[in-house]
């Protein structure tokens, strides 16, 4: 009986510690990568200003070239949307353009993943002048819901999505630097 009481106290203490940590630790996640491109801002912007343009350098395109995709909305305008269903590597979800700001060369996208797990994130790409060329910044923000925010301490976004973002930006660079 004593062992059961100790086990119950340990479990209760563990739950309380987890909930306390969840109340203290922000669930906000932010990740971004950038690359310098030897091409004018306008050329790079043409490759980033719509979902259709971004598909040409998407690192996930190679992971399932046969994924089923449905497009809707006007290309390069708020409301442009792509929903996909693919293999385990790409899962199922939708991306939707929320804002396109040609003046500052920024596109904002809402991502909704349905599988392999449900989540949402806000993605963005900006293109800035960098000397004679450009700098492209690709990133996202997301929120881990309460009470799961302590999981953030065990996540390494660089390991999880860094290679895909690096590959995508390298493909964007090669595409934009083509004569």
C-alpha cells in the first residue's frame, strides 16, 4: 500500500511540475533561414510571390512528385490556395496566401497540416536588396498549445526542418541566378 501512495504522489507531482512548466514556457516557435542570391530583387521576387512560383523550388516537391494537388484562387493574390495529399513524407494539408506585399517583397501564407498530425503555422518569404544582389528569408511561426509547450525544450527545429529549408533556398538561388 505504501508503494501505491508513493507512486501516486510521484505521478501527481510530475503532472503538477509539467503543468507549471507549461504555464511558464511560451509555446511560440519561430524558425527562419536566409540565403544571398546573385540576382536582382525583382527576379527573386518573381520566384517567391505566389504559391505556383514557390512550388518550383519547394523541397517537398521531390519527396512526393505524385502528390495530389488542388489549386484555387488567383495566382499571387490573397486567397490563392493549394491543398495536397501525398505520401507519409508530405502528408495532407493546405497552404493559403494571406498577404502579398509587392512594395516590401513579402508573402505571408497560412499552413494547415492535417496529417501526419494536425497543426497550423504562418509561413513567410521576404526578398531584400543585398549589395548587387538579393537576400531571401524564408521562415515560419507556430504555437504549441497548452499544456504541450514544454515539448519545445526537446525540439530542435534546425534538425527537423533546417535541411528542407536549406535545400529549398538553394533551389531558389539556382533558379533565380539562371541567365
